[in-house]
C-alpha cells in the first residue's frame, strides 16, 4: 500500500506548525546560524561549486541556509511544500535584497523545472522526511535535473547515531519536539546506493557527532558549538567510532558528457 499522500500531508501539517513562529526564532540563534554557515562552507568546499553555478535546494524551509549560500552562486531556487515556509523565505530574501533567490511552493513533480538546468542540487535534513517510495525515486529525478558534471549534496541523520540513542533517554521530550511524525533516521550505505544505481559517482561520510545536536539543544551557545565542531572534526576521522556519527553526507556527481 502506497502511503505517500498521507505521509506528505502529515509532514506539511507538522512543518506549518513549526514555521508559525518557532523556526524563525530558533534558526536566528547564534549556534544555529554558526551551524548553517558551516553547512554552506562544507557544500561549497566538497562540491567545488563555481560562482556561475545555478543551484536548487530541496526542502528549503524558510530559506535561512539559502540566504547564506546565495552570494556564492549566480542563481538559487528553493522548493518546499509548506506554504508558510515559502512565504517567510520570500519575505526574508526581499528584505536582504537577494535578487538571485527564487522560492517555489511545491515539489519536484509540480515545480516545472527543466531538465539539465542545475549545476548543484542540495538537500539539508530533507531525505529522511521522504516516504520510502519517494526516497527511492528521488535520485533519478535529481540526475535528470543536473547538468553533466553537476553535483548533489545531502545531509541527514544516521540510523546508528549515538547522539540519538542518548537523546531519547536523556531528553525524550526535546527529541519529539524536533521530529515530525513520519521522519526516520537513514542508513548511510543504502541511501548512497540509491544514488549509485541512478548513475552517480558517489562519496559518503559522516558530518558530525555533537555539534548539530548541541546547536539544537543550546541554540544560543555559539562558543559551545565552536568547541563541539572542532571535536567533531577529529571524531569523524576516527575509524569505527565514526560509524556512530549523528549525521551523514552524500556527495553525488553526475558524469560529464563523453
């Protein structure tokens, strides 16, 4: 039985509540902004995105990450199903004078995007919200939207993350607050394999252990985030231990034309 429609309906309902005030305040806190800035720097570094690139953000939310990335590309399109998120993103982009930012309410299926029209597509904490059917079909859609040589970047929570196991015991109420009804953690290897089967050359690895969970729990503590990020830079390079990381990234490159 395909439960895609009811799952998406619950996701929209959850995110409409999230974006009705809480997200705007939370995402503006110092540690969260530092986390977003690090994500932007990481995307640009691992994909080697050029200033002339046209980029697409999947599940852009209120566009806070997109506003940070916009100065480094020629054009950026953000897409999200939540109407309140898109309204906020458009207002913030207009206030910031970000003329190369465009936000679209909808999905890849409804947005009317042209094939081979993007150099970079990224998805920050997005894939794990997708029903399994959509997750399995997404790599093919991304492949068709990317120009030859274009790249995809994603960041999602790992099924085996140590922070999740500890958090569910120590702060279960906060864990529930930050999780939508149908989201789940993903397996890094099987998620990467979906992109390999779609024709991408894929790299995957772990992004952090404690820095993003700390930003969520203590959003005003920027010095704490900075210390945690430095620790994470060591932990994610430690064999065996890295498998317990909080979030994993996928970097998938569409082969260039022969």
